[in-house]
C-alpha cells in the first residue's frame, strides 16, 4: 500500500541540482507545516538537474470519501527517490473517480483526453512508499539545468528505483505475514 495524497497538494518545490540528491518541500491542505523531502537519488531525465516548482492548476473533483485520514504522515520525508517525472502521459477524465468507477463497472467508456501528469514517488523512512500522480499539477523549471544524466547514470538510477520497489514489497509482504491469524488446530 502507498500513501497517495495528490488531492491535498497545493504547491511544492523540488531541487535535483546536486547529482544524487533530490530535496524540497510540499505544501498540503489541512497540514500546517510543509513536508520536507530529502531523498537520495535523481529524478527522471526530464527533471534531473533541475530545480522546479509545483503548482496546482485545477482543483480536484469531489469524491464520496472526501476526508481521508492523513494524520500519520510524517513531516520528515527522508528516504530514497522512486520515479519523479513530469513527462508521464495518462488518461484525464473530467468526472469524479466514484462516477468513473460506476461508469466503467456498467461497461461504459467515459470520455477522456491524454494529458501529461506529474508523477512523484519516493520511499520514505517514516511512511514507506508515497505516490502522487495528477494531471492537475504542473511543473515550472527554475533557473538553469545543473546537469543531464548520462545514459549509464539513468540506467543505474532506474535499477536503484526497481531495487527500492522490491525492498518495499518485501517489507510489505513481511508485515502482511505477521498479521495473518495463527491456525488454532
């Protein structure tokens, strides 16, 4: 399971101008202080070497469960980079998720457009996997690009990302095994 709070993100700033580090902050609705990110690793090639701001350009559509509990999220989001890119293309629907699910379950094909989306994923020491994916958030690059990843550096970063996901899944599996009820026979 991952923490997913894209609906809460108002703004943010990430800085990957130091090779091997991505640092910054996110401002969330309902949380007085900013989340502080200090992540080992680099963004995907489209954002590697850049400092960039994150802006909300459209409000999120309402959902039935509009008040999830994020009280367990740590303000210190130190850990490792997962996938961080602004070049991912996904289907953008102009209907709330619960309506989308209802239509899909009824066999309908709701209208959509393809849009670039911001995808932020990291592995927090405090909270595990965190994933933010939204077509309603945009990126503004700031200043000059500090570096571009070589093909070899990108392959190594992609390998590290896959290793982090594998490590997270192993931890999740271990936690689920511990929660299984013991057989009373």
